[in-house]
């Protein structure tokens, strides 16, 4: 059954929320660009314009440092739809104040409103992402986050264009048009917020600590409790660092290195549009590439793409533009114009692949009662990285005298270093990348019943037939939640695969004749994992099939359920018997090299089947074997 993330845009549980966050991002950027337009409208000299344009981002980002800890607590304590209504009502008040500032031509008033806008965004931030796990299923998290990132990036771009044009189009009525626009957008956002269904608070009994300093430290510690989450948050912050450096340089890059006409913003907006469209496209593609799971294997792919495209951007044009005064058509017709455009799009595309799985990982691995505070901590760290990016970018150019292409080259190298460091600390990222690459290169997966029958939360035992050495990787790529695999220790020890299995938390097991102590440790580890609410998958046959048929299930499954009678989900693999990784023909063809031949079918179709859970106290090895046989059918 085919699913599309775009179906979420037809459902009330997602569409109003999507509209609110897109309208908010759009309005923020309309307002910030309209302030710059007002400066030109008032004829403010260049020195004052520089002062205001540098002061504005600082005023907007400051509330993230000051109020994120408190905002995270409110987002945890209050019913989420109510909090969104409150924040959008705040936006109406703030934008009304901004409207007065536009009409009066008062920059101090507009900057006060800008600070208040940052405070409103700070309050909305933790609820923006913490609401998604409450309204989406685990297999929808990647697609939902992809839509949110796509909507945000395109809304930012559209807001900048609209805000930049409002004074040009409206002429002498520019202040009135800007005031009416920001207030109207705030009102529409509040009306849309009222359509969001009720979403219960994560921790309604939480006592709010009004002192931001100790609470910020406490929230920061929450973000570091789980290594994968800690480093996913570090990855998100690094994304903002890269994006800030890149987008901050684009205006001057367009003029100096792309050949934009003086005082023309067309090439700058064109470059920003390419980057934003790339982010949106990469974000949307994550669901298809991940087969609707939280596939963090895409993160290394995105990181490599960012550096590769940024390196090529440097080599495409490391010096000044050969011509000046160009429009978009003239730039594209010039030397390496299309190559530069492709690189800017590719950087954005890679950023989309990089950021969406990280958000989905944080949401899937964080307890619901801590979710909003963890995202508040993420916002604090993000704002620190944004400020650092602005300061470092300025220092590299003003102090060291680097050109913008040299800054991009340094950023590409730094990105590789940071990404390698993150993936070394938490090998799960690189492990998932290798397994994703193997599975997606060799097979086309068809999933049947996974979303419906594998529980979204809580412990469950999954049982499946065992056909090939790739079974665990294929099943891991098919199931939305992390899975602990129990596998024969000789398979666990296969070179390269051993590193993947260990990083995935697989549990090696041996027969009592081979290693009784290892077998006992395996059963203890299985019970501990189920007690922690994890999914555990076992192959009850105990070995790979030698003839394609399903062997009798061993009694170990009954021993597991006797200790902890959790629900059992019968599963079956179809189409793997012809795989190069199975034992098909081993007896006749004689050996490992014959078995490890090139498969007869490139990107063969493989089906993963699942059936409704069976109560643990009712399940037996024989009954589960019969269900898996029925699921598998004749499609070995």
C-alpha cells in the first residue's frame, strides 16, 4: 500500500498546525525585510542602515537565550493547542505595535516590536516540534518533519521577497501596506490556530521555575541524557551554523562573485531561492528515501553532500565575477553560471537530507513529558551557534581578510570534520548509513501491515523467518522504531556486518552446546530490553534456511514469553531466497564464492509482511510458526 506524506495536508490533525507555522515564518520575514524597506523609504544614510541591520538580528535572537527555558516549561505544562492560540494572539498584539511603528516611521518602536517578535517565536519554538509526535504516528514523523521544513524554508523565502517588495510596489503607501500586511497575517495565523485539535500537555503537573539560569542548565542536561539525541541536537545546531554562514554571505557574494548589478537584489534572491528550494526538495524526499522510518542513515549522506557541493562552489568560482551588472539570465549564460546554481541547490538539498532525520530522531527518542523542554534546550544551543556563525564569518573576512569563496571552502572542510566527529562519537549514524546504502542499493522493499501491526510504543516481541545474512538490515529498514535483533553469534561476527550489528544493539546468541553462558546472557538481555519497552526481533528457526523452507520454531520463543508475556508480532520475509546473501544452491554449487555471486535480479523486490499481534500468554512456538508460514506463503 502506497502512502504519501502530502496526505497529511488533508487532515485536521496536521494541516492547521502546518499553516500556523508557515504563516509565522512568513510573517517574521515580511516584518524584518519591511524594516529594511522602511529605512530606504525614510532616506536613512548607509551608516545608520548598517547599524539597524546589524542590531535587528541581535534583538530577534536575544529572547532565545533569555526565555527558552521558561518557554520550554510552559510548552510542557499547557495543553498545546491552547499555547499555540496564546502565542498567535501575542503575535497580533506585537504586529499591531509594529504597525504603529511603520505608520509613525519610528525605528525604536519597530525594534521593540522585533524583540517582542523574538520572544513570541521563543515561546512557540518548543511546541512547534514537540507537538508532532503527539499527532503523528512514528512512521509519519519523517514525512511530517519534511513537510514542516519544506514549508518553513519556502515561507522564509516568500516572506523575504514580499517584505522586500512591499515598499517598492506600494510606493508612498509603503508604511500603510507594511502595517496592514503584518497585522493581517497575524490575525489569519490566530484564526488558523483555532482549528488545531486539542493536544494534551506533556507534563501538566510541572512546577515552573522562573529563574532562567538554573533552568537553562537543567534543560541543557536533559538534551544530553541520551547520546544519540545529544548528538542529533548538535547536528541540528551545526545545520543552523552552516545555514547562517551561507545565507549571511549571499548578498555580498551575489554582488562580488556572481556579478549582480549594484543595488539589485535579483541575484541574491535567486541564490536564496535555489538554496530554499533545495532544502524543501531534500526535506520532502526524506520520507521516500527512508521508507517511512526514522532513517538517520540519511544524515551522513546529507553531510557529505553539503561539503561536496560547497567544495564545488568554491572551485566553480574562487575569484571575482568576470562581469558585473548582470541579471539572472546574464549570470546563467556566463562562465559556470549553471554549475553555481546547481551547487547552491545541492547544498540546500543536502541540508534537507541532513536536518529532517535529526528532528525525527529527537522526537522518537525523547520521552513525551520532556519533549518540549528538550526542544527549548535545542533552541538555546541553536541561537548560540547562530551568533557564533555570525561572529566567525565576520572575523574571517574583516580580521583575516578572507574572500567569501575562501569562507565557503573553510566551511566545507569544517563540516566534514564536525560530521566525522559526531559519527565517531555515535556510530549509529554511520551504521545506519551503511545499512541504508546496502539495502536501498540491492533491494526494493514492499511493506505490508508494518504500520498497522507493529506497535507505536511499548514492548513487543517480533518473530520472523530467517533467509539471508541481510535479514536484520532489511527488517531494520522496514520498521519505524529501533529494534534489538537477536542473532546467531557467527552471523554477528561477520566482518563489517559485525560493526553494524554491534552499533545497532544486536544481541548475539549461541546454542547451549556451543556457549551456554552466552545463551543465558542473551536471554537476560532480551528480558531487559522488553522491560525497557523496546522492540526485540528473533529468528525462532535458530539458523538460516538451507532449502528455502521454514524450519520448525525452537522453544526459545516460549522461554522469552514465560519470563515476560509481551505481545508477539508474526512477520515474514518474501523474495530473499534468490538473494546473493542466502544459502540457495550452496550444496550444489559448492561454496562461499558461489553463494556470494552477483544477484540475478538487480534491486529485486522484497516484501516484508506483518500480522496482528498475538497475546504473549497465548503464543506458542508451533502457533507462531504456522502464522509465519501463512504470511510467507510460497514466495520464498
